[in-house]
């Protein structure tokens, strides 16, 4: 597969770990600007091929620990980052307007998803991508007659 279609799973799992720490920080200190930082980080990961701040940190740690890269297919991970952007933007917004309960709910969901990725290699966004996005996308293509 093309290099652009591959990401390093070790880096992704460290990103998830840092997302957990960031989410906990937001909940403990009610800091909306850290939520905005997380949203920008997910924006970079989901919509560009640039390295986000958390990805730079994760790559540095992977390099320092001399961890062997494991390639994974990028599109589901990019989709998961877009979902992370939505969650983290909502966290920023709810923290900004001081809606503590909604902040707690959304941040807890994000932390749970990040925990599953970081420690159990379960990417919830990837399952959503494979179960819903891909079938809908290919159904539209099939209706147009472009794919047999």
C-alpha cells in the first residue's frame, strides 16, 4: 500500500494516551483553551497530512523508545480523528459556556474511546467507519453504476 495510506499504530496509541491525559486535565481544571488545543490537534490529524503537536510528541517518544512501527490503514484512523474533532470542539464549547454536565458526558466518552485505543487497540471510530461509512459510500457508488 502507499505510504500516504498508512499510519504508525504505535504513534496513534500514544496520541490516544495523550488525549486521555488532556481530557482529564480539561475535566479537572475546566480549561476550555485546552479543549480548543485538542480540537485543533484533531483538526490537523483528521484533515491534513501535517503533524499535529500530539503526533510530534508521540513520534518523539516512539523514536526514543525505539519501538518498531506497525502500519495500519489510514482512512479509518483519519475518520476517527474527525470524530475526535467533533467531540473535542463540543468539549471546548460546553466548557466555554460552563455547561459542566455536557462537558463531563462528552469528555468521558472521548476519554473512554481514547482509553480503548491506547490500551486495548480498539478504535471505536474505525468500527463506525467500517460498519457505516464504507457501506453507505459504496452503496452510493453502486447506485451510480461506477462499481460492479
